[in-house]
C-alpha cells in the first residue's frame, strides 16, 4: 500500500474523485440557479396581471399616500398629503367625464380639469368656500369661453365664436346680460346695453 501511495496512483485517484465531485456540485448549483431564474421569470410574467378591488400605496410610516379604487363602478386614483388629506384625484365620474381635481391642504377642491364624452374641455377654479369663481371651456368644435364669477354666479363672459367673432358680456346679479361688446369677423365693433328684462335699450353704432 505504501508503495502504491508513493507511486502517486492513489493521490491521482483522489484528485480525480474530488474533481468529479466538485464538477457535480457546480453542475447542481448551476442547474438550481437556472431553475430558480426560470421560476422567478415565470412569477414575474404572472405578476404582470393583478386583479383586485383596491390598491393602497403607503409610505415608510404606514400612512396612505395613494389609493386606486372604484367609486360607483368608475375608477378613481386619489393621492394624499403627509397629513392624510386628499390633494389630487384622477378618475371618471358617472357622467363619463374624465377629470383631474386638485385639493388644498384642508382637503377642499380648488381646481379641476375635465373632458366630457363628446370632447368638451373645461378648466374650473374654485375658492375656499367651494364656489366656482372662473371657468375656461372649449366647446366640441373648438370655441373658447371664459367665465368670471362672483360669489353668486357668473358676472363676466368672454368668448370667440366659430365665425371668428369676439365678444365680452357683463352680467348682473341675476345672471342677465346688461352690456355686450362684440367685434365681427371684419373688425366692426358693436356695443349693446340691455335693460332688466333682457331687451336692448341702446347700442353703438
């Protein structure tokens, strides 16, 4: 036996066995890694479709910062400030209006941008008492209108018609037009004054 060991035959055999074992271990690790990678990839593919009734995004402290849910069957994405107040809401309401609403630090809506199903666009500004104070609207055929409101409704209106005429209307507290300035497509101005009944009482020229 000593002669055999001295001749180096057994050490060579041990080395061969060790090499085979090492190769087997490496092969096992590589196979396991490949299997894990395939499993992870399959899980990733499955994760691309997630079905649920609500999704809540929380910060590191556990506070809700965003919420994707349904409101009367319509989708809504709400985003919250650090104190839990709603600041932005994106969704579709029951009238099929796609809209974005903006809230102040008290959670009061202060502005909104919406698009109706038939293509009308409106931008609304709201005061701290939740009253609409200004509205900019674009009709379906592209006619812009700007309405400036008092505390009880519209008082000034500006518009451009489809015939490329421009106009300004001044309204009283009852929302009736009392004065109107119009300029036609040829640049001719007209000033018309209206009585309480809504009938013209004077005009220039």
